[in-house]
């Protein structure tokens, strides 16, 4: 089977050793099944970190060498290439224009040239902008199509026409007709959004959580926790809280920092470790300074994927304070590591976190509520152990390995291609 995949994300930033693993694992799984994948993507994609004065000066790392995968890469122009200073609004507009309009056009043209040269069995649009490129391509090429989404931010806005208009590219992608839809169940209620915007999609939807490396995600003993803290140059006696996410505004890491003054007053030596990077990092660092808790907040930045388990093992409590998506991979990994969870009852969070059984499920994300829950856990080791054990049991019962997750996807895509080939042959 030859898969033509269109994706605006940076492959090198998503390989197994660093960043979110979903794209890398997808490519790897198809290659391991001896399928071929031609990936159409830009040389610098949507998740590249842009320097404040323009594009980063270093040449991006080449995409990983994955058996069965070849790359069709193209340049995606940007106003920031001029090296002229652009105000924040202009940079945001540039990013929007590049990926909402220019990427689908250029990617579909490059993909069309692939179709002229190679026999392809299925077109696969990965995430919003990849699906938009697929939408253009399928006008002229009648091949089976797969639309893959890593969740959505649209659920709070599905009844607000103005908000949907502002996010027109995601709305258009979700309304794109495809033979199969794969939506990540990350707590953002993507199945409900897709059903609302594209009612005919429901009988072709696979709504799954991501897989996990369950063999390396496990609870640690106290002595091992101390060794991990020493290795990570972290205070060995600190009561350690951990957040892990992209530092975007909607992830609401600011709530965890807002809770720190009360936590510092109530617990002897607390430390909040902020894992991840993004456009809000500078604001969050300033917030910690303004609140006088900068000595109790450590910004680690992005780390290699294999290091995440070490930070999980070094922590006492995991915080997930967002209003929209709290059950993405970081929370699943924390549960697998047997960490007690403090999170907000938002989206589908209560499907995994039951208050008093697998964590503390707060009715809202008020910093005072977060602080109270953390202080309670800080003063009650037996409760921490009980909630962590409950989270681990839930993980063992309900979570997939990456191999299981990708086996499920390959089964439906292979069946889709088989049906198409059988039909074409009759």
C-alpha cells in the first residue's frame, strides 16, 4: 500500500526522541508494515519555534530516516524571511496566511506531481492544514481518503458563528468529506464537534486515545525518586508539582502559577516544574516574578520524549489546569507513572479522573481550588499514594500501547484500500 500523506507539522520536531510522538509513530508503523509513505510537508512547518526577530537562524534538522518513508518537501514563504522586525500582530497574520491558505495550495500542487509520477492507494490528510490540502487534491483525483485530527479547540465555539468564522480553516477541514476520519480522544470532545459540523461523518469515525510507551512509564520507589531528582538537578526534598504541555494560553498553566503563593505559604518547600515551551513562556516567567514565587517555579522547556518519564518519576503530583483538553498524553503518562492528578472537570476529564479515586477533580480552575487540593495532598502522603495507585490501575485497564493504537488504524486503512481495489477490479 502506498500512502500519500500531507502534513504541515515539522517531522523532525515530532520524532520519538523529542516532542509529541504521534506523527513519528504513525510514519514508523506504516513503514514497519512494509507500506510506503510519501510525506508532503514544508521545510519549516507549523510547530517550528520562531525567534522573536524572525525565523530561527539555524538550518532545520533533516527529517528522520524512517524505513518506507520518503519526503517531498517544499519551501513555504514567510514575511519573516525579510529579517525585518514585525510586530506581534503581523507575525500572527503571517503564520495564519502561510498555513491556512498558502500551505494547502502548495502542498496539493506538490502532491499532484507525486500522483503524476507514482501509483498511490490512499490520500491521508494529517491535521487541519493537511486535510485542507487533501480537500483541494481530491477534486481531481478519486482515491480513498483519510482525515486525521489530533483533537480540536472548537467545542466551546460550535454555537458561535463569529468564533467559527475566525477559525474558518479548522471548520473547513472538519467539514471535508473523507472515507475515514480518525480523531484523537484528548478530552476536547472532537467526536461531538465533528458530528455537529459534519453529521455524515459519524459512521466513518474512529475516536481513539493516543498510545503510550507503557513499558517505560511506571511508578517509582522513593529512593529512585531521589536519584531522579539528583540527575535532573532538582531539589531532593522539594514537594514537586509537575505540569507538561505546550505553553499556550488555552493550556492555562497560569492557574498553576497563580496557586503557588498559597502553596508556598502552606507547605515547607514546594516546587512547580513547568515542562514544555511555547509562546506564553515569557508571560508565565514574568507572572512568577510578579507573584514573588520565581524561586519555586522552574521552567524546563521542551525535553526529549524519553526524558518525560524521568520528570514524571521525580514529581509528587501532576497538575492539568486547562478548561478544554486535560486528557492528552501528558495526563495519560502521569497516570501510568502512578502520580496523583489534580485537574479540572472540563471536557471528558471525568471519564478518567474520579475525585478521590484516581485524583482530585476540581469543579473549576480557580487558583484557590488548585492550591487547596495541592496542600491537602502535600500534607497527606497516604492520600497521595492511594490516588496514585488508583490512577495506575486505571491506566493498566484502559490505555493502549502505541503498537496497539497503530494496529487499529492500519486495520481500517488497509481495509479501506482493499475495498477500493476490489471494487475497481470488478
